C-alpha cells in the first residue's frame, strides 16, 4: 500500500460516496487507475464494506448499552448464532478479563433492553452499562 492508497482510504472514510472522478482529481490519477486501486483494496479485504451512519435517536433507539457476559467457552457454538441473529446487537466482541463477551446494543426502551438481557442470561452472568453520552463517537481508523 502506497501513499496514494492511503489518501484514497482517508477520502473514502470521510465520504464513501465520493465520485471516482473527484477522487482521481484529489490523488492526481486517472479515473480508471483510481477504480483499479479501489477494486484491489476491496479484493485484499482492506475495504470491507461501505456503510451508512444512521442517527439512532431519530429512529427511536434511545438506549445504547454495553453488556458484559460471562459464559463458558463450550457455549460459543450455541451463542454465536444466537447473538448474530439479534438485530439490536451492534457489536459483539470476545474479550479478556472477568467477562468473556462485550456486547454493544441499541434499544428503543429500557423494557426492551431488560427483555434482551433476560434472554442473554441463559448463557451466563451479565453486567450492563447504559450510555449517557459519547464525547468521542465511533470514528475512522487513522491511515
């Protein structure tokens, strides 16, 4: 990966819908050359997806929470399909420490969150933290 690839990644992180022609102008290459670079970065798995950043509050999701789950490694085979099928789960990470999973969720209400935690507790002990504010929201990786 060279400096041009890195610049393209920075530009695409700011706005993944930037037209190829505009990207080409920024990196001083032809549009076909930029398209080829982007396609190569996609095939290499550097660019995994183009996503949309939605405002959860405008969609009625007023509760953002992190749930720590302590479960046995033998439960992973059952747990992974369960958690992947939960649409309110934004992220699930296998972590070190006192808990084995860290799950980021978004719900419309605390009642919905409570119901989800009840279903989750069949896998083990939970501890939940509700987010009040996010002084540093999710952001792009610096390239």
